[in-house]
RNA sequence: GCGGGUGUGGUUCAAUGGUAGAACGUGGGCUUCCCAAGCCUGAGACGAGGGUUCGAUUCCCUUCACCCGCGCCA
C-alpha cells in the first residue's frame, strides 16, 4: 500500500489539539498514562456531535433499529462465549535472540524468523518463560479478589447487544430484519498504543448489529436471493436481500454517513478482506480506511458475521436465541418438496459445520443440526448479523486531521503569517457560531451582542467573545473550526437606520460576509448546521 | 517488550554546573477595531524520583510520557 506519511502534519495536529483544547494527555499532571487521552472543551463537543449524529441516523431516523446502553462489566461467561477469554489469554514466548514473539502453543509449528529451516522450538535462541498475554482488562467484582469473581472490562460493545438480543426484540416490537445500536466505551490492554489517540487502551465504539434472515429463509420466502447488480448503493432494502446485499447496503450507508459529516470518499478507502484474513466466523469483512497523516488506517469494519454470535450465546447460556418468522412458516408450506429438501440440507450443513468447529461432539452436533433444520421448516431460525463497527476516537482524529489546513497570508508590510483553519463540516463543528461585538468598550454594542448570544445559545452551540481585535477573534474561531461568526456593529444599533437590527455573518472558509436581520439568524443557522 | 530519538511556560524554540530568555498565545486595561494592527500591564516552565556536587534544568542512574522503526494487534 503506497502511503505518503506526513509526520509534520501529525505533529501540528497534536499540538493544535493541546493548544485549543481538543485532546489532552490523560493524567498529565502526574506524567501521563500510556494509551489514555482526554477530550478538552472543544473535543468534548466535537465527539458529542459525532455520536449524536450517528445515533440519530442509526436509530431515530430509521424504523428498523433500536438502541441499547449496556454495562461495561458483564457476566464473565459472555467473554467465554464470544471467544475473547481464550484468544486474549494466549501464553506468549519471546525469543531474546531474534526478538520474535510467538504463541507458546505454536512454537513447534512456526519457523524461526532467522533460520526458517528450523521451528522456533528447535532454534538455539534464548526464550523467555511463557507469559499470559491478555488484552482484556481484568478486575474483580466485590471486595474480595479471588479467581471466582474475576470480571472483565468489555473489549467491545457488541457482545452486550447479542446478550440482550431477546429482550430488545420483545420490547421494541421489531421483526427481523432489524438492528440494535449502541455507543459506548470499550477497553483493550493494547501491547503498543500508538499514533496519538488512534490506538488507545480506553476508547469508544459505535456499533450496530443488524439481524437478518438466513439466506435459506429469504429464498423460501422470496423464491430466490437477490444478486448484487452493479456498483454503489443498492437502494431501499428488499425482502429478497440475502446477507451479501445487506452487507453491501451497510457498507454504502456507512460511506454516506462519513460523507455527510465531511469525510469525502476521496479521503477514504474500502478494503475487502481476503478470504484467508477473515475471522473464522466471518463471511466477509470490509474495512473503511481513512488516509491519516501516519498512514492509511481503519476507521470502521463492516463484518458479515453469520449466526455465529447468537449461536455461541445460545450454546453457552443454554437459552434459545432463535426467532419465529410468520412469513417463513407460511412460505415454507407452499414450497415444492425438492426445494424444501434442498434448503433444509443447506441450512443443516451450515449449522453442522458451525457446531463441529465449535468443538461440539459429533453425535450432538448431528442431532442439533437436524433439529435446527427442522426448526427452519417450522419458521424458526437464528438470525444472521451484519456488524458495522466504528471507532469514535479514530473518527474524531480523522475529522480533525482532515479539517486541518494552514493558510499563509502576507500583509501590506510584507509580513507573512500562517494561520490554522479547521474546516469542519458545520454539522460536527464544536462551536457553530461565535457572537462578537465589534468593540467591547461600548456598552450598547456589548448589550446588543449579549442579546444575540442569548437568542442563539439555546438553538445551537454559541460562543461569545469580546476580547482583542475583531480580526484576532475571527482567527481564534477559525482555529476552533467555528463555521460562522456574527458581528454586532454600530449599524446593528441603527447608525444607518436601514440596517437597524442586522448583523454581519462571516464565513470561516472564505471570510465572506453577508448582512442578515437578527430575527432570521437562528433559522439561518439551523438550516446550515443540521 | 526490543532498538533509536525527544522531554524547558499553553504552543514553538533558546541559554546555562551558580535555580532560566524569547516569540506567539493567554488574563486585565486603552483605542468607531471587520480579518491574529498598536500601546500599557499581569500570570505562567526546566516530566518525575534518586545520585554525584558547596551548588544540577545542565553530569550519572531509574522511572514516566511522546515520536520513529521492529514485534504483537481475537
């Protein structure tokens, strides 16, 4: 992957974030703590805007998605079922000679990096003792620390959605296909936090689990599973969509979202994971990448996860995770026998393969798979899932680096000066409008400006500033990414009667100015920041 | 975790074995002030902990953080 790295640009962004109050090192007065970052006043607003836009588009503006806010600490069995306990606990061995790090249980199968003819166990390099390499943050529930009450801080928000699937289904009056959305903190004890906030140990995710019918059910109901035709957004969801079209749909929806908050497609890349890169349960995964100054890196992954997660929880919790589908039941009885048999067999084989892979013994796997396929014929199945999973903090960093621009201007005296402008999309900008009296020592101007400020602050996030020259205040707002400034001058007070109660609106990106009546200000702004 | 680099006001940088300067920013003031104008004035720093030394921001050790590379990244 050819990448143009711009370390200078990244340094400037980091220092701007500190200087203007977007991002601070966590616990800085104690020397900081690796992998943890705080959001300052502007960063907090920016992040809030992004999360609210996501939430609103995902849940409130859709009929088919319900929200959830689950706890960070959950029953430890959840992480057993999800696979995190096992995969995060691999004992690792370091080779002091070649500096390699290997899973302790695989040293007999991995070639030594320095002498590929020999396996790691056979080479002469000095090895460390195996050490547990756990990327989940562990804690204890209750006052006594013992093996019995170990709990984990969630390494992803998704599992809570699966765990609460049934409750949400029953209380939200949704039917498959439908989704459950959640925004929240997650924690991973990363080996190496890197690249500013990009890889942090405490971070926030915006995740949707979108539950769909298995393709066999879609085919039974619609006669066939629709094929994806052509590039781009496949349009409004159709009953005939199988997992592939739903997957494509969500990839395009997510790209639209990024465009809508100011990340054009040219700043993004799609990466379709190759079959050998896929997690064992995934049928397809698309990463949406952003061209960061330190390289092109993942913002969001959209995975087609089959029915793996709900199946795991059904097995581990011993609680049924299947749903009953009236349409399927009705459709099934009308199918010709050979179609029924073919669908039964396909569903059976998929279930059987999953069960065997999960370590279920051959006899129960055979029985369970038969039972699952019989259930399909009665209208019951475990939904499959499409998972668009986005990192909030990565997105914030992408928005800041993308918005960052420098403008060098030379004045009459030949003195040149470089100013920073953060060209945020108005929808995400932390401050939407600044209200500025032209002068601060004229009580009438200040009073009028305060009035305008009070008028606007309940509508959009508004900032009042009367310190320094007007040009300095414009520059200050440019650096904060404020898209609009409202200036109250003597004409507002009626120096020219025809301009009484009008103000100057100044645009961030081109310094353009226009005159608007105060009465229309709020509506004018709302139109542009929503 | 390994190797290399860097830590001085908010930011960007100076200087120094005798406890630190600047620019910008920031607080207050003056100015009919529309793109970081000017003037007056204030606050503000040697990442942390040890050691050597009469004395350490400076030398040494440890530690923490950040950056680059490697490894790891369900």
